[in-house]
C-alpha cells in the first residue's frame, strides 16, 4: 500500500517517514558513488573530448544532440546548455534533433523511426561538426544509425550510455564513449547529466584558454 499509515494494522507515519528518509539517503549515496566511479574512469577522456569539441567549435563546427524518451529531454538540455548558457559563458551553435516534430513524425511515418536522426545528420551534418547521442541502454537503432552517418560525414562522435554500453560500445568509429556502469535508468540519467555538464565546462575552459 502506498499510504500504509491510513489503514488498520499498517505501519505508522513515523515508520513510513523513516523508510522514506533511509531510501532517499541510499539513493543520494548511490549517485555520489556512481559519479565518482565515472570520474575516476573517464576524467582524462572527458578532457580529451572537450578539447576536441572546442577545436570543432573554433573551426565553425556545430553540435547536434539526440536521444529517445527521457534521453530526448536530456539531448534538448545539452543543446540549450551550449547554445544559451547564460552569464559570461560563450554561446555555441547547438541543435537537438528531437525538437522538430514535423520532421521526426514525417520520417517515422514515411520511412521508419530508425532513420529520424540519421536523415537529419545527412541533411545538416558537415565534416567537423559534433554528434552527441544519449541513451540509457546504448542499444537504440536510430542512435546507432545516426552515429554511423556522422562518422561517414567526418563528424566528431560522442556517445553517452549506461549498463555496459550496449551497441554503442561496438560501433566502429565512435570517437568518445562514456558509459555509466549501472542498471538503474534513474541513476544512469543523473550521472549522464553530470557528464555533459562537465563536458560543457571543460569545453568553455578550452575556448577561454585559447582566446587568451
């Protein structure tokens, strides 16, 4: 029962609140440990990836982000972060490929959902642009197709995945892959948020350093 303290024989409110407190603390500790694990494994790779992204932006490159479901929302957050960071940070050209509903539904209806991102990259992508794919499983066919299209076009390719990386880990030509080693979708997405914010901060720092 969701509210056991409302029913005869159910645990009291104090017991329920203690369970909620303990569960919240456990989840907070889990995400802290997971973020530390990701940092230890990928700290150097994040710096390398950010330097490559900064070089792409300096050369006129653009960032294209994409994902499905909750990762679609995260992809839009990444694009908004780079395009409109606020404060003194430098705005950078970024576009989430999930935002044009007409294009996404037309491609899904007329061709197939597996091409919704690859076709957009085929139309907009240029050598030196950046393709950033977000997934909790790493197994979405439309993301793999888009990453392969981006590789064919000479784009910098970045993948964020969970579990063990799924198909992303086996995709030829993927320049950078950051895998959050967890089977919890919630913890994966929380850690991925930290990863792409770190990428943004490091990219901004690279651009600032070069401008001096």
